């Protein structure tokens, strides 16, 4: 593999450029938003966390929200509805939290699409055992969209922040290799639609146990920015950089058999997947825990002080991004 060509190709991906643009929007919102003593962690986290006055100083309420783009909603409405629940669940899971309930907003004047979206949402509700307790439907627009919100909870001492990566931490890629490319999108790694609720929720317990054991410093789930879009957000929020060893990134066998390249794999939305940073002293225990839950776990690099992403392949190193 030509490292310089790989860097040129990965930097040209719109999904990563979009993540960087959104980070700057988030920074602006955070700086201008009203500040409250009840917010423990806010912008930058997969799940914001909130103190509840006079309830408990130890329990945090988690809040996450997401939206599904119009093209996906129009072309694959059932999948869009299902995904609207999954993406928020993975945000709650990424910090080690426990989901409680979901709220959904569906907008479209196309009745058949609305019906299929709602069927997808309800299928996800049953699959992930998460109740839909509030929502809104708008049938006065030709645009098609879904916005989802999930609340959850976690003990304050267990909360894993996306912005707590420490210099010299190892960076671990953890994912469920028992998956397959989605029919709707070859860059979507599906690990849930065809599995039982018990199997899926058991794998979700990995992050909850990781949080209880206090083994990770920072974590994010790997979403539509792919591995590097997710990594960049974590690094910018943590105010650090990273050295990534591309040789250490293992592609699932099914993707190798389908001739997916390394570039293809790191560009994918990986369900049931996480980037975690941890002290080197905790890495072996994390790998043991991952094996219990039948998850792959690879050390793919380390956190550095300089605000750069350095990619290394076959002992050749180049700077891909500087912040």
C-alpha cells in the first residue's frame, strides 16, 4: 500500500470533512450557549450528562440525539427508522450508560414512507427493548426526516468521556467481527438486524462493564465518520494527537473475501464498535474482557502530545492531519 496515496484518499472523504466542520459548529454553540451548574458533560460527548438537583449527586442522566438524512429515509425508510434508534443507543452505550426510553420525530407527507419508517422504529424498539414514550409526526412537508432522542443513566464515577484521552494512552479498536455489509449501503457494517435481542444486548454489556471497572480513559462509538472521523473528534475534544499504525488494523474476514480494502474498512460505519484509549497497564484486561463478549480488540496506536494524526505503515510515517 502506498501510504501517501492512502492519506490523500482518506483526507478527501466527505464524511471526515463533515465531522471536522461539525466540530467547529459544536465549539461555537458551546461557547455561546447559556451555562448551567446541572451539566456535567455536554457538547463533544456521544451522550451529554446531567445532574438532577436534589435527587442524587452520584447518578447522571444521559441525553443523546441524532438525525437520519433525507436520502436514506426516502430510499430505505424501514432501515432509516430502525437506525434512528440504534444510533442513539450506541451513543448511550459508548460512555458505559444504560438506556431508559426514546423519543422520535418523523416528518414526511408521504404516507407509505411514514408507515415504513414507523415500522422500522418499532422493530428497533422491540429488538433493543427500548420503549418509545414520546414523539411527533409532521405530515405537512415533502421533505423526509427522522430525529431521535434517547435518555439513559450512569453513575458519575463510571462515566467514560470522549474527551479524556491521555498522552501515552494506547488506542484500541474494538468491534464485533460477526457482521456483514448492509444491503442498503456497502459501507455500513451490520451486526444487529439478524441477531437476537439477547445476543445484541449481551454485547452492549461490554461497555457497561468496562465503565464499571474504570479501565478506559476515553471512548467513542465508530459512526458515520468511520474510524478516522471518530478518532479526529475524540482527539480534538481531548486536545491531543495520535500515532496510528495502519498495519495493526485487522479487516474482518468476510470483508477481505469481498475484496474490501483498508481504506474501505476505515471508512465504514461500524455498529457495535468503539475507539477506546487506555493506560497501557489496563490493555491486557480490556482485551480479556473483549474476548468474553466475543469482540475483536486491537491496539492500533497511541496518544501523543502534538495535535497531529500521524499514520504509520511498514515503518513509514506521515502526518495526515494537524489541528
